[in-house]
C-alpha cells in the first residue's frame, strides 16, 4: 500500500493540487487521502471503502483506474494470502517447464 500511496501523492503534487483541494473536490476528508498517501490501510473500516477511495482518487488525478486497481488487488492478495505471490509465480513457472 505504501507504493500506491506514494504514487498517488507524487501524481497529486505533479498536478499542483493540494491535499485539501483534492479532498474538497472529491468530497472526502483530506485526512482520509493522507492516510492513503501514507499507506495506512488500517485507517479504513474495511477493504472495500479503501478500494473505492483509491479508485476515486486515481480517477480524479487522471490516472489509469484499472491499472491502479490491479496494483491494489495485488496488495490485498499479498496481505491476505497465506501463499506469497512469488511462490505462486515460481510454482507456475515450474509447471510450465514440466509441461
């Protein structure tokens, strides 16, 4: 989540938008946007609220929302899966070699 937040923050700054302005435009408390930019996923009551806010923020900044949500889903998968993404990729590579 840190990487997503850092990316959103850098894009916001690149667009010359303050955190307060973004919050006002989106109708979202600026502290919520700061939590996202800081990678603080624990500030949200559930993962769906966080995902929707990330999507709204990305759209507001003119970013590719689908790509951003793919990154977000990778983050969620890494946090919730007992099997790491690297282990899955390695297993898939071994399977392809054996086939």
